[in-house]
């Protein structure tokens, strides 16, 4: 899918003739909108359109340094604008918010604050708590530079093989310059801020929610995912476990089962 632009936001679109509903996709830290090809292709074949935001600082966006955003309010504004585009191009169709990892955290807080916009949300491996093991030097850099050099970037210690067991797709990731393993100190602080917000917002959630947990996740704390799920007061909530799977379920081996579970869940709500 080609990159599309409107009002300075970048996104991708997978159309479906007379779409039954539309998925609004949000990628995670270090990822990009092309990562959704498998999932969006699966849904397009079954009559669902998909629109994927390219988060600023990632993929092919022009913001510099890469891996940086001053505020997650910018992401919220861009995603809500993309939802307006969806509404214009698919009038009357319900929108389901779907995010993975950091994108799922963004989706969760957005759905809590704007429930009128979305018919449901799907959270794949939401990063309610970090599971990556940073070296001591990274914490020292954060402490000594966050106030004076918030845009300074540090390496994020994860590999393609920690995301998926699909060896062929790992090779694709390694060869793709849009894959990023850096983040600014400000972005990391923003993530922690959004995690605190999620805890405060959880009890007020009203949007139907599906949470998908990877049992072999090395990048997020799966216990925190389950704990957050238990806190949700929304009546329509579902948690699905994939014990053998790695973090990035959208590109994992066996992803078709994950997609089918999402489809079954969405069809009952759209």
C-alpha cells in the first residue's frame, strides 16, 4: 500500500468493497504502518477496510530525531483526524480501534477519552508495563539528560527475533530501514506517563474491549496486561491468551488464528 497524506499526517489504507466496518490501526515502538500488511490483507479479503497511522518519529515520517515525540497529545490528534477521514470515506460504518504494544496503550487511552468515536477496541500485547531489560547505562543517561537533552536517543534493547518466531519475516525486518531500535528520552518518559494515565482511566472505560496476550512476551509484562484487564469495569470485555506466541502477534507464526479471533469478536459488534 502506498503512503497517503492529509493535513501533515501519514497513513496507509487497505480498501474493501462496501466495507462492513473499518479498522483503525496503531503500530508500536520501533514499528511502522507496513507491519499491518498481514492483518489488513486478511480483513480486506473478508470485507473490512483498514487505515493505519504512521506515528510521527517512526517509519517514513519526516520528524527528527527518529523515535521522538514531544507529547502523545500529537498522536491522539493525528489518530482522531484519521478517524475523521475514515468517516468521510466510509460514512455510517463503525470504526474499531486496534493497536499493538505501544500502539495498544495509545489506543486504550484514546478509547477511554473518546468512546463516542469507536465501536470497540482490540489491544494486542498492550504495554501497560515495560518488560524490556535496559542496561544500567540507559537509566543513567535518562537521569542525567532528561531535563537538558530530552530529545537525546538511546538504543532500545530488543531484536526482531524477540518479536516473532517467523524467521523469514525477521529477515524482512532486518532489511527494512523503517524498523527502528531507538527512542528519545522524552518518548520513554511519555510512555510512562501514558501508563499512569491508563490506570486512572481504566475504571471509566465504556468501549467493548478485546485484549490479546502473548504468553512468551519478552517486551511487555504480561502480568500487567491481565491485571489491567481485571480492573476494567466495562461489561463487554474479553481476554485471549496465546501461550506459545511471541510479542508481535500481528506478524507471529500462527497469526491467522489471532486474526480469526479478532474477526469473530468484531463480527458480533459491528
